[in-house]
């Protein structure tokens, strides 16, 4: 290394000349001598202040760290609100932290584990139950890719979470009933104004930022419909309630009504999530026939200018849904839902045998989960409900969904 340094640096100090040609022991001695000379040539410490050497202390001139809070310290003192390990937290903050931590780790493979962890948080009141459900709903609506996973989690927790007495003396407040109430409130908020931004939201925003905010709102309402559909597939909602929801979205009671574009998208999202299972039921089949006929009528309608009521994107969305129904609800998808490791391996083997590498998958739109139809005890949840859930009837005077 010293010889390489000599070639790069040019002139070498006199003390180091001949080091490379001397025996190893002699070279080491020369380097040690140079170090000693450097130390002896520096009588003062940092900043020109002489340090008094004490027994067991570091050599004179060596750097010594200074303690925070001491006079002349080079370190900043911690602020009054700095994070402190083991600080005292109130029950609500600690509950949110624990639940959020568990939900961040959820995957199709560990639903039972996460459900057990959530039960271990020991929810003590209906208010805390609402906190847990609010966090689950927030994750489900902001992560549509894991919508089925969160629906499985709800199915499992409905049997394990405690019930609490109702304040008005009615039925006990259960986990399932609270989840359905939240979903119902989200559904009833879908109207023509649901994509409108308030004045305080638009203040100081440019067009690009407003477009992003509108896109996020639309994704949320579409995720709501998808989540409602998966609750139906897990028998938490009855076919009658789902039929009422679809007819309300399509405004089947008013032939002159024109649903908004985002309402039609919600309807198509819901049908693509539950079509196969719903059509296998007598009540559901009648509802699908009526709603699909309504969608066909809306697709063919013209405005006063002789053009279609909806843009081509919405018309293609309706056409794709009708073709999927005609094909027995089988369709090719390129964006599948979250899967377990075993499902990924099975899909990879299937694609390898079929010599298919385009990433597509043929699925049945709206089919119940395999674990639910198999009825195995090891799968998420217990026995399905017969009443179809606690969702109240869709109000006759629902918010306007017309364009």
C-alpha cells in the first residue's frame, strides 16, 4: 500500500523513504516512529486548547465527545415533545396503534392469525368496537386489491368479537351489525353530489390536484361496492338486500331517470363481483334480469343531439358486463386479487402446462370463495348466517343518483 501511495503522490517524506524495501518488522517500527513524532508535534488539543493528560485517559490532542446539555456542547438538546420510549399512552391511542399494526401485516395466508391478534386487543366497549371497524373499513376502501382478504377477516371476526348492550335497549351491538351499518352509510352517500368537492377542498388547488382528488373519491365508492359484494358472497347480506341495492342504483322505479356515470360504474362493479352467485338464486336472477335490461336501455338511449347519453367508456363498460353475463360470468382478467402462496404456485403450474405467459386468468365473476363452499372448519369464519345480515331496507327516498 505504501508503494502504491508513493507512485500516486510523487515526493515521499524523508521519514518514509526506504520503508518498502526494509523487512516487515523494520517497516512497522518506522511507521510507529512517524506516528509518535506526529503526536509529539501537536502539544495542544482541539481548538488550540491544551488538554491535561490523566492516568488512563486518551493521548493528548485526541478527540473527545461532549455530552449533551453541557456548557459549550456541540449537540442539540432534545425538544420538549421528542419521542420517548415507553411513554404513557391513553387507551384509545394504544388500541389504534395495535389494530393498525396488525392490519398492516394482513395477507391471504394469515387471516386467522391477524383475527386472533385483533381479538386479543380486548375490546371493552361499543366505542372501541367502532374504532376497530373504522380502521378495517379504511384499509378495505383504500386497498381494493385486498378487498376479499378484508371481507374474510370480517367474516371471521363476526363470531369472535364481543357484543355490547344497546343504549336504546334494542338488539345488542355486534361486530357484524356495526360493519353493515357502516357499509350502508357509505352506500347511501353515493349520489350525484358524491364526487363534488367542497369549497374548502378546492381552495388553492390547481386542475391536476383536483383531478387526483376526484379520482380518489371515485376509487373509494367503487371499492365500497366491491366490498359490499364480497360481504354478500360470504353470506353476510341477503340476495333481497343486494337486489334492492342494484335496483336503486339503476333507478328501475323511474324509467325517465338517468343515473350518473359513476353510479353506472358502481352498478357494473357490483355485478362483476357477485353476478354468478346472485343469478343462481331465484330472487337474484329476477333482479339481474331487470337491472341488465335497464342497462341495455340506458346504453341505447340518445340525447337531443342524437348522440349517446354516456361516453364510449361507459357504454363499453355496460357491453362488457352484458357479454360476461351471456358467457356464464366467465371472463379473462389481467389484474387478479391477492392470493395465497399455494394459489400462486398452482396458477404458475397451470400457466406452464398451458404454455401461457400473457399474465391473464380465466375466472368466474361473482363466485363464492372456495373455502366457503367446501365448508371446512380450518377456513376463515364459522357457519354462514341464514338471515342475510342486519342491513336495513334501502330507503325509498334515497339520495339522487341521476345525472
